[in-house]
C-alpha cells in the first residue's frame, strides 16, 4: 500500500516483508512431505528401518519448516511492536511506565523467539535421534512453546490497549486504533486450537502432522493480520472525512443569523445562513 502511494516504508513494513519468504518456503516444505507425514507416521508407531533414507529427508524438511514458520510468526509480532515509537527518545518520555512495559514485551518476545528456534533442534537434532519420529514424550516442550506464543500475543495486544487508554481518544477513534493494532487476537485463537488439537487421542502424544498444519495456518493468518493493520491510517482518514461532511445540529454550532441578500453588496444569491459565536 505504501509502495503504491510512494510513501516511505517503516520498520514495521520491513519486518512484515521479512516474514513472507519463510512463510512461502516453510509451507512449500510441508507440502512436499505431507504425503509422508500422512502415510508413514501413523499414531503410536515407529518408522521402519527400510525407510531410513526417506525419514532423513522428511525429518530435515519438517524441522526446517517448523523453524521457518516460527520465524514468520515472530516477525509479525515484531512488526506489530515496531508500529509504536517508544524506542525514540521523544516518545519514550511521554509515559515512562508504558515505555517500560513496551521494552518488557520486546524482551519477553525475544526470549520466546530464541526458545522456539532452539527447541526443534533439541527435539530433532538428526534423523537417528528425532523425537518427531517416535512416540517419545514431547508434550511438555510443545505445550510450553504454545503457552509462550499466547503470552507474547497478549503482551503485543496490551501495548495498543494501554496507549489508547492513556491517549484519551474519542470512542470511535479508540475503537479503530484498538481494532487494527490488536489483530493478534486472531492468532491467539488459532494458537489455542493448535495446542488443543496437537495431541493424539490414542496415545496422548504430539501429532506433528496436526501441529505443522496448525502452525502453517497461524503463520499465514499472522501475515494477513499484519498486512491489514497497515490500513489503520486509511480507516482513520475516512472516518475523519465522514465526520466533517456530516451536518451538525444548530445547537452545537452556535447562533445562526440570516442575512438578507438585498442588504449586502457581496451576496448574489437570495439568503445565506451565517454561523456566529463559534468557540474555538
């Protein structure tokens, strides 16, 4: 949108652009191994040794895809946080408490992002010792990552909500700002679905076929929501223009005075209504 309008790209735009290649590559990798995930990894059974070559290919692609999808998700989180300018001195002193909260959110998101990159490598360092292949317990790891994902999304949402509360906007402007800057709530819902549906009902372990699908959905929705947030300015401008075009009630405008056109040399029409006693 800003490219079409020849506007300068912002830091949040660069984070959003960075999220696109990992999403495309990660989903392509999942698509290339989805048949193997469906046919070769039935719940609660190990992969036979005869398919070791295929297993090596699948595990490497699966691990890479999960890493890339997590990278997409956290790039979008960074894009939402970068929309606020608390990292600039002029804005940092507007509300010291909100600035501290903002940097706390960044710190928690950074730690959570590092953990999401480390955990897949720990769980699947190579095809010979990959917990994705066997029914070994990874519930605690994946549940922790899902919980961190939800916590960081809620922290991202808390920043615009706190800012709108302090800014004392009108109700309509507050709704528009909060709606566009709190779109991470959709990813919270998807993350909750992923955590709920990633468990295999038969053995109670993680079903990585379901997990990878929900992770891809979350990453795609995150990019869409991050893109939609860029239209906040357009929505505010349209709302402002609409309010200016709406006629206001005379009691809100002051005293109306009717001027007779015959008594004025500057008036060429019949009568005009002039507004006086308007307070600035």
